[in-house]
C-alpha cells in the first residue's frame, strides 16, 4: 500500500532501522535544529526544549511559541507546534530557574490509493502519526539543569490504531558562558502495537555540546546511540551575519547508509525581525527527494540573551536612543538655565 511505502521511506530516511515503531519521532523538529544536522541537544534552551532536551527549560528567558511545516516525501506532510513558559525569576541571569513546555508533532497523509493482495484497486485510506508532549525543567545549580517529559504517541493506518506512552530525561550543563553540554535519554516507554504485532519505541541516548567561538560563530556536535545498537552523529555550524541573518549548515550520519553520503548534508537560513525568527532548512533524502522546513518562532521578551546576541537591539535603534538621550539632555539644560535666569531677576529683598 502507498502509505506503507511512505512510512517505510520515513523510517529508512531517519532512523536507519525498520525494527522500531513510531519512527517519525526521529524526524528532527524545527528549522534551526534540522539545518544544524540535528545537533541541538545542548542548544535547546528555547521553545524546542520539550522535544530536544527538557532540561533546557531551566534556562528560559521568555515565553516562546513556534510552528513548523515540513514539506516531506510524496503525499506525506509533517507539522509541529510548541510553547514554553518560564517559571520564577533569576535576577542575576535575567532568566528563570524553571519552566514548563508542551508540544505536538503530527505526520500524516492525504487520501492514499489502496490495493488488495492481487494489486487491484481497493478504495482509499489515510494515515496519521502523532506525539503529544508535556515537559518540565529546573535548575538545580547555577550552571546545571535537569528535566523530564511525558508523551502520548498515537498511530493510525486505515482502520487500525495503536498508542504508546514514553518519557524523556535530560541534563544541561553550562560550565562557561560559551560552552554547553547536554545529555538526553529519549523515548523510554511501552511498545506500540498494531493488531498482533508490537514494535519497540525508538529509544536512544544523545550526548551533545555546543561552543560559541565568538558572537558570530557557533559549532555543535552530537552523538546518538540507539537501543537497536545503531550509532550516528551530527555536526552543525552557525554564522550570524549582522543582527538580522543567520546561516546554518550541518551533517548527520543517521541515514547515509541507505540514502548515500550526500543525504547527510543539511543547510538553512534564519531571519530575525523585532526579536522574532523565521527559519528555513533544506534536508535531502537521496533518491527519495528533498525536504524543506519552514519555522516561525515568537518571543514575548525580545531583550538580548548572552547565548543569542543576534536578538539584541539593532544599531539603528541604539543610535536613535542616543539621539533621544541627547535631546533630553538639551531640554534639561535649557530648563536649568531658565530657572537660573529667573532666580537672578528676583529682587534681593525676596
């Protein structure tokens, strides 16, 4: 059946294993993480934390929302939405010591032509794969946070349905202002069962790091070890050009065995406006085609963050502020001189 071929392509393309269920969970979430070769476990101090590393919720600076559309293979499409909310106030870091998050991932198809065992038309059907996640993260030291998430996973192919539950555990450590180290144990949970066949979830351990070379350059690396014994790695580089553009590139080895070495390359662009972000990512899948990510991230607090200097006010804003301060100083000086003149005009008897 057509949808099974699409599902098989999804599994082969991202997890390199056909022995796991709910393999759509291996599809990278978000335009920025995908463009960076899926090396994002140590960077997830933002709206992507519920999926990438719940411990990152302990380093939030603002309420954030995101939505992602992924143009996938053939009739398959993929959507993601997430929100995170900081809890409490850390006056020294201008951040919060804890945070909550929630996200939804959905992979589905339109109507698919069905065929019987002899290859004859047998109507149409649809399929849908989803995961709904709630997460919490908290600092336990100034530079160390822990977090966890719980998720409900559902799958539907034609009239057959299945569901499972899973949890993630994460750590995020910031030994210096430029260096982050993150670790996650993901998708620990029950098997997902269709009719009489049960498959394990894509349980995996991820260890990653990111280093800010200077305010314009970041480099990230990540290793993944799966319960199936498969290993993969990701590398990502980000270059910020001025305060409005960010260029990203990466390489991920998770699916090059089946799809070829070129399929590991990733690239993308970030555009920043008024503290908000639009991200695009290009991720090839060899002979299966090319996927395109489109993401929007909205932040309620647009003040600069040490790890994200690109979100600071623009140079034009700074110049305008200087002009306003200069104008206010002139007004204050004028008022002072005016008061001084009035005092000198008063009679000495007063």
